[in-house]
């Protein structure tokens, strides 16, 4: 998962968590162990890997990458 996060670092993404909530933002910084930071308009949010159900690239029409 860390390799996937590094590959799309700086890209706008949508992340769907296990509970169906969608988080939109840009993958930010070096991924910490066990999660990733998502930069939104309101700051940075930490999202643990176990919550991520799907990641979509926003610049392509909902192309699923995980």
C-alpha cells in the first residue's frame, strides 16, 4: 500500500473508507507507517490503511487504483 501511496503522491484523489464516507484531497507528504495524510482545503487528515476501501484518482474519471 505504501508503494501505491508514493506513486500517487501529490495527485488529487478520492478515498472511500470502510463506512462508505468519501474523503477528497491530495496525498501529502511521506506516508507514515500504517496510514497516509490527505491534504484538504481545511488542513491535513490522517487516514489509517485499515479504513481505506478504495482509492480513486480525481483527474481521471473515477479510475479505481485499489
